[in-house]
């Protein structure tokens, strides 16, 4: 094993790592989803709530993931294997709760769910914390399957924009085209295939000459395109209405639901909760500063999300469209907006290229989690793991792609759907929505919950802090109170008295605040807790 660790690849330095991690974080979530949820949830007010979630929960959890990865130098499963105790009361309690829930469901003749929970309970008893890492690998697989379908659409749109085919006079025409495009299995599956292949090629090349190299090329390009789009958008006549809509706080629209939306999105956007950041952290040298790297990654991710809104809303308003088109905003409204501005095809091309780049650097991080598991734990060659699992993800995604051909209809997967219906009761959602729902609403929040609990209570904030301090020795010693009071040079600042330090605040967040917040959000999304 020591041999294996000695030959393990590493990032060439802090910037390679930061850009790769930012590349993972910055994705469809920032550009496609963030603007429209801001639009739906009260503009600037929602942005403030989101920033709070990022600062209070997102960043502390991200530094945990980095520390877990760097300390163990392993994939998520290996990381938990290395640190988890043989028996853990907490894990047994969770296992017991799941078993009881399963038995309860069986009593009520919910055979499918009951059996699933019993199986899960037994797995928890057998594997304990290691299961959290395994859940991450599974999530990487399922997220990439549907993520790459949407990414495939953007790829198709880049192509079509270049060919001058994205020219629609009305949103209806754009919609007709979009439906025709996504319903056409050759296009939908073909583009999905090309996207997965790009991810495989990059991951195949390894950490330094694959992921890091491409992140260093693609992330600056992404930033430049974004800047160009913002300038174009803000200089359209009437653009300021869009800025006002986007950023004017409307606190009446903020309720518990929007706070939880913000929290869930913070997790998704920062790529937390499934070990992507554990995996990226595991290729980092111990001399690098985890604290400042985390700040950079979080800052870049937030910056790009905010910028995306500034690129989109002013243009939408200036051309007289409604901003509340939801998920369809990007594929239906924007092509029509571009139609109305000079050189529209060029701007459409740039926009979809931006979306494609963002999706690509996120896609590779998802594939890397799966690949790292097979390389570290199963002793596979990286090349083989990347190709085999890229292929498997392509197949699962292809099912997804054809399942949306009739938005919420399973006609093409009739048999599979019939089986699922029998086992799990009614499922109206398409296969695509099912995978999306499974990963975004279940696997990620649960992963985030257990990663905080594990760091806070099992591995221990003390050990995590020791890891974080390698390369950022001052992390724990910033005495916030004296700093805020301007008393940094006062003798009391370094005296042994108990003052609030950044490290102590972080510990409290990890042990109490983030598990509770994530649990509430989780119970809310699965409908067990009704908050208005
Ligand atoms: N963060 C990416 C986005 O905003 C998606 C993503 C990539 C992701 N890797 C992840 C989400 C890991 C959760 C976990 O689009």
C-alpha cells in the first residue's frame, strides 16, 4: 500500500487544485439553475440567504471534505475505511432506525420500500461509516448520468448555434425546436455520448495532465466568455430593469422553503456531499493551505453564479421577455433573445459554449470519484476504470435521454417502468427526474449530513484541525473577537484566555449547526416536515 501511495499522482500546486475544484463546483448549477431560482425566490433577498448558507454551512463542510481527502490520500470509500472505528454506536443507531422503518413498511405491505430499507439497514450494520463513501461513489454515477444528458443538449446547441440553426422568432418556435431536438434519440443520445467521451478522455489522462491541465485552460476561457456576455447584456437598451429585478431584495418572498432551497443549492453548487471534494483533496500536497484554497473555490463559485444572473436577466428584460420561465429559461427564452440582438448567432454560440465548459469541468469531477474508487480500492488501472465506467454511465444516461423524449412519460421504457411501479408503488416522474431526485434530494443531503457528523463526532474536529493546520498554521489562531475589535496587537489577543477563534466557530458549525440544518432541509424535501 505504501508503494501505491508513493506513486499516487498530485496536483502540481495550489492553483491547479483550486482551478480544478472550482471547475467541479462551477457547473450547470451556477449558470442554468442559480439565476432562475433567484428569479423565483425574491431576487436580492434570496441572494443574501444563499450567501449566508455558503458561508455558514458550505465553506465549513468543504474544508472538512478537503481535510478528509488530504489526510487519508484516498478515494471517499478509502478515506472512511482509514478513519472509521470498527464499531460505532452512532452507525449502529442509524442502522437500527433504518431496519425498524423497513419492518414498519413491510407491516403496511410496502414490499419494495420495506425490503430496500431492511437491506440498507443490514448494510449499515455490516459496513458502518464506509457506506457514506460508497454512497458518494453511487451518487457520482447517477448524477453524471443525467447531468451529461443536459450537458449533451448544450453541446448540441453549441453545434446548432455555429451552424446558424438557433434562430427563433418566438419562444414557441424555440420550444418546438427544443422538443424536437430532445425527442430525437439520435441527437439526444449522440450528444450525450460525445460529452461522456470528453469526460473520459480527460479523466483517462490522469490528475496533472488531464484534469489539472484542462481546468487551467478551460476556467480562464469560461471567465472571459462570461465577462463578454455580461458586457453585451448590460449594454442593451433597457438592461437595467433586469438588474433591478435580479438584485432588488423582496423579503416577502423569503420563507422557510426558499431558505431550504438555498441550502440545497449551496450543496449542489459547491459539489459537496458525495466525496468529490474528498477525492480532489486527496491529490493535494500537505504543504498547501487548505483554508485559503477553500475560500478561493467558494469565492469563484459564488462569483460565477452571480455573474450568470447578470449575463442573463438584463438581456431577457431588455428584449421584453418574462424572467420566470424556470428551467426552460436557458434553452427556450435565451435563443429567442439572441435572435433579436445583432450578431445573435455568435452570442448564442458563446453562451452555449460557456455552459458546455462549465458542465465539462463538473462532469470530470463526477467521473473522477468513480474512477478513484476503482483505482484506490480495487487496484484497477486508471485507464480501464475511466473507460469502463464512462461506458456504464453512458448507458444509464442514454436511458435517461430517451426517457425525457416524452417529458414525464415512460413509454419507451415501459417494461422497466412496470416493474418499478409494482415494487415501489406509483412513480409518475420520468427516469430522468427519478435519477435527479434520488441524487439531489437524497444522496447529497444525506452525504453532507454524515460527512459533518463524521468529522465532528467520529474523526473529531481536533484531528481535522490538525490536518487543516498543515500549510495554514494560522487558521485556528485568528481570534475573531479581538480582530473585529481592532485589538490584534493587544496582549489579550494571544493570551491563554478563551476567545472565539475561527477554528472554534468552525468546530461548532460542523458538530451542531450544519448537521441540524441539513437534516431539517432533508426532512423538508422528502416531505416529512412541513415548513411554510
Ligand atoms: N457543482 C456542479 C454544478 O454546480 C455539479 C457537480 C459536480 C456536483 N460535481 C458534483 C454536485 C458533486 C454535487 C456533487 O453544476
